[in-house]
C-alpha cells in the first residue's frame, strides 16, 4: 500500500483534473441510472398497467421522493396520452431517453478527456524522476546493473504501471458512483429484494480473490525476464562486430531464443490468469441476476411483491447495469497485483540513496596551489585498489600516471572528480576536502578526454558544447580550431550542424577524438584528465591527436594516464603505480636511470614494436 500511496502523490499537481473527472463521472453515473428508470413507465404503457394521474403531484419531502418522481412522470404520460394517444406518449419517452443517453455519453467522454491529463502527467513525472535519479546516482550503481534491465524499468515497467495501476485509478474514480446510485435506486424500488441480492456479493468476491493470488508472483517474474531480454538484446547490438568475427551468431541466437521462450511461458501464465478475471466475474454476476430473476419474478407472479411488473423489469435492468461496474472493480484487484511488481522495481531505483551527497554549506571552488591525496584508501568491493596513497600535484604541473592494468590509474582520477568517495583518507584542493565542494562545482573545473570519445547522436556543435544549450558558435569554432578539428568539420555535409550518428559512427577514430578534445577546450577547465586518450588510434591519427593534446595542456594542471609510454615522456613528473601505492616517481630520464619498473615497461614496449 505504501507504494500505491506514493504513486497517488504523483497525481497531486493534477488535482484539478481529478476533481473535474469525479464531477463528470458523477453526472455520468446519474444519467446512467436515469437511462434505466425512464423505461419503467414505457414498459407500463406497453403492458397497459400504467396508472393515469390527472393532477400534478406536490413534493412533500425526501421521504416521498420516489412516489413524487413516479407520479410526476405518470402525470406527464397521462397528459400526453390525453392530448394525443399512447403512441405519442411513447415517442416522448423515447426522445427523453435519447437525450438522457446522449448526456450520459457526453459526460463519460468528458471524464475520460480530463483524466488523460492526469494519466499522462503521472507517467511523465514518473519517467522524469526515474531518469533524474539514474543520472544522479554514482557510476558504481549503473555499472553494477544490466543496461537492459534499467531500460526495461524506464519503458515496460512504467507502461505496466500505467496500464495496470493508473487505469485502475480511473475505474475506482468512476464505478463507485454508478454502484452507489444504482444501489440506492434498487433500495427505493425494493429494499427486501436488494438485501437478498447483497447476500451473493461476498461469495463472488471470495472466489475472485482466490483466483488472483498467484498473479503478483508471475508478474514479478515477467518484469525480471523482460529486463534480462532487453539486456541481452542491447549487449548484442553493442558487440555485434565481435559476435560476427568469432562466428558466435548461433550461440547468441540460442541464448536469445531461450530468453524469449522463458518470457513467453511466464507471460502466458500472467495473461491466462488475468484473462480469467473478466469472464469469471461476469459469469458470477449473471448467475446472481438469474437468481434474482427467479426469486423476484416468483414474488411478482404470486402477488407477494409490492413491485409492479414494469418496476420489476426496471429493477432487473438496474441490477444488470451494476454488473459491469462491479466486474471492473473486481478486476482492479487483478490489475493492482499485476502492476505492483513493476511499481516496486521503479520505486527501488527512486528510493536508492546516493552516497555522494553535496554538503549543506558548500565551499566555493578555488584552485590556486595544489591537489593532495592524503592517505587515500579505496576499493570498489572488498578488494582494495589504493591503500594509504599519498600524492601532491602542484598547479600547472603535468603528471603522468603509468602502471599495469588494474593498478588504480583510472580510479585515481575518478576519485579526483568525486565519481566515488574515498573509503578513508581525503583528497584536498588548496586544503579543502573535495566533499566540501558541490559536485557540480568541482566537476565544472575538470575536463576529461578518455580513450573512448563518447559522442552523442547530436550535431557537432552540441557535442562540443555539451551541457551548454545556448553556446556561442564562435566559441565552438574556436575550440574546434584549437583541437585541430576544424579542417575535417568544414568538409562535413552540414559542417557544425552535422548529426554524428550513434556514438559518432559517421566519423573516424581520430576525428571523434579531436571532437572530444574540442569539447575539453570549450569547457576551458583548469584541471585536465587525459585517460588513454590516444591508445585506440593508429599512428597517423595519434600524431594528429597528440598535436591537439600538447596544445590543450598549456596552462593547465594535467593528469595523463597512458599505456603507450612514448606519450608521457614530456611530462613534468611520472608516477608508477604498483601494489596499490606509488612505486616510483620522477622524470622520464630519472626513472630510466633507476632501472626499475618504469624502465622495464619501456623496454617491453620497445621490444613489442
């Protein structure tokens, strides 16, 4: 119930639409009941049992409302019959019925019309909060999850909540009005017969509840399997080159078909149980109608009932009218159980708290002197990557970080950007702990150029001015020129407005990397991180990109992570990471003279070439 109540809070901004929907539903229910009651005198005319009333009745209070309305309608019919004939009176009743049915359906449409704003608004806000939460959570969260499962929660789970739960809100907001008005009318016509009817509803509800017990468990399995299905599909699209090159198509097809087979089996059980709700509730409702028809009809035929034949037929019509609302309300139980697992999966992400919180009173960012790692220890899981790590980097210094894979090179700069928080120790800038800055303020002053350019399916301008919606075109072009990207951009079909495709696939590797460097130039941050920025390029592309990298490092504090040691020889200082700490430090020549780890790495790479 807690999650249902939370979902209702998403409806708060659309409360006016909910009120309008309730008003229109009330009017719909009123005219729905009137559309049945108006046929009672019509049946009296056809059966010849309508009592003529020649004097207009007088209203004498709520206690005589039923009699007053009947007499008023009979007076109208009698007047019409006296002025013309009973056929004309029947025509008048038919026209009145047509008007009532018209108004009934107009209000039904208006109720659905205003509800659409509430429905789509809740879905939009739910997706917005889910997206914002995923963007805010640390990298460790998304790395630990399957991308396909996260996509499933954003798409199919939200759709399931809309179809199962939000649609149920619509039913709950409409059908009770009809049930209450119909039940009141039935009590007015015959309270004894209505009490007899009510004995059967608990029995029907108990049977329906028993059938729906297993639906929630099956729905949860379906949502989980959908996440597996989408994850596998997304992974296949992203690694299709590897799959084809290793002729692994058949193996992946087999795994995919097994996933769809599992999903099909689960969905069959969900659909079959859900499909049982409507026919079961309808059959039980009709069964009750038949019992009422037998019992009430027997009373009327024996003369033991106060109901006239036309009133009894109207009573049956009213009771049949109540079946569909009751049926819809019973299916609400199925739908809520079906949608609950999807809602829980969505709320699981929204409720996830980020350990990377901004301080209540943030310190304005300032970098004038140095960056210092003080006894830093960190590990993604139980296994530590850095232990009691100490390092001081002066402003304007170019620091190269080398070491074997897994030695903590990338982890070190990710800690600097506070993508993760240290387990112990601290990282300070001019003596201020990173955790005392706002994350956005800190990251605004650090520019990244990574091994993978990470371009978006947007224009060149948007990719360079990432995060700036109204970036001056002159600044974008200047950044491109500094990154040595302007020459090839001018040769593109639409130049700076050229859309680069998924992951920038319309560009070569070197071109993509120069766009990434242009992005760093545009950001103009005082701290620059080059994480394997040329390792994926061929020799010619590396030469072009290295020229741009040499240019961007000027007047910046630069951290260079590299496997190709030829790219770090000009660094002011090189540190070698090994066994979770700094094993060696010095310039290129100083480290060669030590003939330690760095010298061995240089020798190995020289032999490899």
